[in-house]
C-alpha cells in the first residue's frame, strides 16, 4: 500500500464560490487517497481541511488598506480587457512562515486559482521551504505571461513580453518584461509541472517562454456529476420557472453585458439574424447573471426570462436541465467551465471554437462550434439544433452525459492528478 502524502491546495476563492467549488472538488477527490488540505484567501466555512489565510477581521482591514494604497500610489494604467492586475510579480504575496503555522507540512503543493493571492515567487519560496514539488493549474494565461490573464492576439509570452499592449503608457511597459524574466529565472530552478484544463491552453503553454521546457499535462476540469447530470425533469422544471413547456429554450449567461471577452454583442447579432429567418414567437431565452439581456433585445419576439445571478450549483443544474441549448459567445476564454457543466447535464452547447469547447463540444454530437467572431454561423448552428427532431435532440443529450462520465467527472480528473503525484 502506497504511503499517503500531505497535499496542500492553494486557491483564492472560498469553497462556496463557483471557482472555489472546482478546487474543492479536486480536494475531495484527492482525500480518498491522500491527506489533502486547502488554503484559501478568506473563508466563512469552519472546516478542518479548509484553512483561511486571512481572518474575517484581517480581510476587512486589508480591503481598507488596499483601497488607501491605491489612492496614494501612482496608478499604472492598464487595458482592462487583459486583466493585468499585479504590475509587480517580483514581490511575495504570501508569508512562508505564516503559511507554515496554518498548514501541515506538504509533500506536494498544488496551485489553482491565483487571483492576486499567490504568484510564482510564492510557489518558489514554498518549494524551497518544504522541498515539495509543485503542480500548477492553468485556469487562464496568468502563469505563462508577464502579468495578463488573457493575452488576446499578443504573442509576447512566446518571447519576452516587451512592448506589452496591456500597459497603456510606454514608460511602464517594462514591467511585463521584468515579470516574465524574473519568473523564467525561478521556474528554471523549480520542480514544477503545469496542468492545462484544455488543449488550447496546453498549446499556449508549450509555446511559452516560461514552460516550453517543463512538463505540461492536459486534464479537463472535473465536474461533480452528483450535481450536474441529466435529470429528465424538463416539464416540472419549466413549470417551476413559468416557462412554456412547448417552447424551444436557449440558456445564455450575461453576468456583465459590457465585458468584451464574453462577446455578448455576437449573441445579440446571432439572435437578430435568426429572427430574420424563423419565427421566434415560440422561443424562450433564459438569461442568468446580473446583465439585463432584455435591454439589448428590446424588439425580439422571443420571450426573455431573466433569472438573475445564480450561485447555487443545484439550482444551476436545474436550469441546464430545463433548456434545449446553452449558447456561449465568449471570444477569449480557457473555459468557460459552464460548458463542462452544461454537457454533464445533458444539454448541448453552441459556441465559438475556443477554450474547452475545442475538446468537448463535438460538432453534431454534443453541440456545434462556429469560427470566433462569426455571429452568422453561430446563428446557423442555433437554428440547426432548433430544427432537429425531439428524438435527435435526445440522442445529443445522451451523448453529452456520456462524454462527461467518460472524460471529465471529478473522479476522472482526480485520478489523472493522482498519476502526477
């Protein structure tokens, strides 16, 4: 029998947050075989195996201090579309001695969602302190760039991150190059493996300056299939949300309709093009998130149901199960993980050809992909699902469920991580 190892998972969001749940699912999967512990930025939950780096009181004061610091500091302007939050990655965000007081000595360190909680310097120092190998999850591009979470068309991460388009003023652009150079120096000395959650990011990493010479694996993000599964309760769920049982129902997420990378404008264009071809009076669009989709489609014949922001995964699973199709118009993404959740729930997906869609949205089998930015083809793919018979849609739904079981349940993901450990 193999010895149980102590594993430390470091991830910013709390375990009840959407992203935090994914890290917690991994933690639970590993617990069956090893002693796993999570350290998060701040947690409201009292669990022995989940450690909060900051207390609730410390979190409050930290927010106040950070706000004052931002006002006093010279503000380095960045293009918000690149999500360049940490200008100087050469400084520690974690205190090793504090971490050592909070957690049991780890044999393996797993870095998940960073979000200004930890950086490469912190992982390097923790590795020196504990003599433990590091497994780093690539939830976006932050770990392979000089500071941006999404590089768009910039390929600076393949060389030196010079002349960074994310930083507005020329005099400050040097920071991206300094970050990349500094991180490259550390990574070369580290025992570190990078895990991409989709083939797109795997290919980005293989071409990156930071990880092209390191061990890189691809493991699809694990989904809890006890929550996201095919329920076959469409009629009851539609009655619950007052949605016509006979309508063709589309799900769309619009947390922030102004967020460029979510490509909401392309979804709007696709629906408008669809409206010119078929009668949408028997269509329903379920909108979740804080965005008001009805204000962007004021003249549509489709019925729009705005359910607001959904944080409860069980409720989200119900919503996937009452719709015929999930439409995603993201134009820059590693996921989104909602694609995994939808397919696990037996709901086909129509989206642009990027992120995890490249791996699990199989044309004609679990949904359809359109070329990025092409709202005309996106519209045609929605129409294609609409025109299918109920039996053909049932086959697609079953294809979706089976793909999830075989390829990205949390158990499958944990098993692949166990192989790395």
